[in-house]
């Protein structure tokens, strides 16, 4: 796991804790979390999902521990997992004790459904002695009824923060400090305000998420709106997208968000594409999708551009490491804005992958040096000129519409 050279946002400093070998809080990299959806007793199935999550950029994974068979499964899963395992505990405090015995790297407790102080303190004491962290996982959908009533029969940011503070008080009584906290809600404005208030009253690291965000694309939008807002305010140390989808999508989304915000170094391809226009020579959506499928999980930390035409493509994507633009049934490859090769349109995606792998291994300058740039630029100029002759500068006919608008309004 690597951190960016410098965070673009002023980060709220928190206490640093360790989840296995992964640091959370302080100036540590913001981490990505997800949760398995398999039965934890299904050891092989759960491990297969954990490995898929790790490959997609997940740093920490949570597994449910709701029965003795799940705890026994964890005892077999933990030593074989490539990333730290958090046990998710609800209602039964003895499952927390069993999970710790199984060797997990941390716990998640919901104060809304483990309410007896003595049970909470028993778990905290055991975690303290083992040096394991606990996340206080406040959830707007399972708030303590007493707090729900206190705040007028509705979930409020104040109620959620008070729930977390009550739990912290129990931990304080037994000298337990390895804490991280979440105050998740399915409402983005409620979630954002709850975290803002919580960040003012504690230095414990915060785990961000919009709970029950739903299926993509709406779930991705909701989760991104909440998580990104807080990260750009410097709030948050670890994140999870809670999607109604394959958890690998959660890990991938979390990783991509951190990369997009400049909070983690790029791990995989960042593919950019033009929105298309009347000049487009290809189906940009189709080519971009095929390119993403071809790159898959290849760890090529490059920005790759797919442009619909050769007229403006290389210029508009000159900051990309690598790109391709269509023109006259051919694909014009460019590296850092320089034309380097011409390939048949049918081979555009394969050429992108080949050049991306070369650039990743040898660098952009070496890629440009191996190319016949004079020929590539000559061919690009020829196709650009032909396309302009055919479709003109105003491929979307905007000027015609402007003339008509003026005629109509001035009549």
C-alpha cells in the first residue's frame, strides 16, 4: 500500500491505530474496506471473495460472525487471508469473544444492538488485552430506541454522535483506546452532518460510508456524494461503499474515488473518453467499454484516453500517458500528445493495451523514441484534413442553429 506524495486536502489529524499490519488514521493512507457476502462458515467461498476484493484494491475486509460456525470459519480464514479481517458483530457479545479467539484483526460493534454496558466492557477489555481495535459502528437504521425518542422520534446527527460517545465512555472505563468510529446513514445530508459533528468531538479515526446506498448507478452516486464531500473537507481515514452489488464493485469504487481525489497513488488504468459529437468516427462508448474490459485488473497506473476523432483528440488529451483517436477507419495512437503509430480501427483496443504495457515497463520517452513519429504525424494530419473537409469545423451544426435563433428572436 502506498500513499500519495502529498494530500491535496488539509487532513484532520486523528489517532493512528493498526488493523493487522494496515495503519488507519494519523497521516496514514486512507484505506478501502468492503464486506464479504458469503456465509463465513463457507471457508473456501469466503476466501475466494476476499482474494477478489484484495485484487480490486480492498485493504481491509469485514466478515459476519453471527454464529459459532462463522467463528470456526474465521479461525481457518484469518491465517490464509491476504488482508486484515474484521469480525462484524450484532446482538451477541459472545460472538465477539469467539471471533477474537479465532484470530481476527479487529471488531465492529453496533451500539444500537449490544446495549448492556457490562457486555460491552467485557468485549473491550478482551480487545485491550489482545491489542485489537474496535469500530463503533453507529447506524441510523438501528439507533438505540432511547436516543431515538430523546431526539423527537427521528434520527438526527446529534443522536448518532451521542450514541458513539456513550459507547466511547464504556471503553474509557476499561482503558480501551484502539477505537475507530462510523456514524452511517442512508441519507447523504444526515450522514455528512453527523460526521462533521463527530469530527469536532473526537480524535479517533473515522470510517466513512453511506449505509444502504442501494444498487449502482444511484448507489454509487449517493455514496460518492457523501464520502467525497467529507474527504475533501479533510474528514475520514477509511471508507466503504455500501452497494447492493458484488462487493468487488465496492472495493473498486472506493479505490477509484481515492485515486480520483489524489489521495492514493494510481494502481490501475484511469480511462478518459470524449463525450462524442457529430465528428466522431467510432462508437466511443463501445470502444471505451471494450478498452476497460481489456485492461481489466492489470495494474497499469496510467491515464489512457479514447477519443472519437483525430481532429481534436490528441490535443484535448495531451496530458494523458497514452491515447487513441479515430480517423478514416484507422486508429491514431499518441503518447503524451505525440502521434506515434497508426493501426487498423479493428485493432485499436489491442494496440492500447500493448502500448500501455510498454510504457509501464519502459516509460513514455522510450515509447516515443521507438516510434516513427514523422510518419504517424503525417498520417494523422492527412486524416484530420480529410475529416475537416467532410464535416467542417462545425460538425454539430451549432452555427446554423445560432443563425436561426437570431432570425427568430429578431423577427
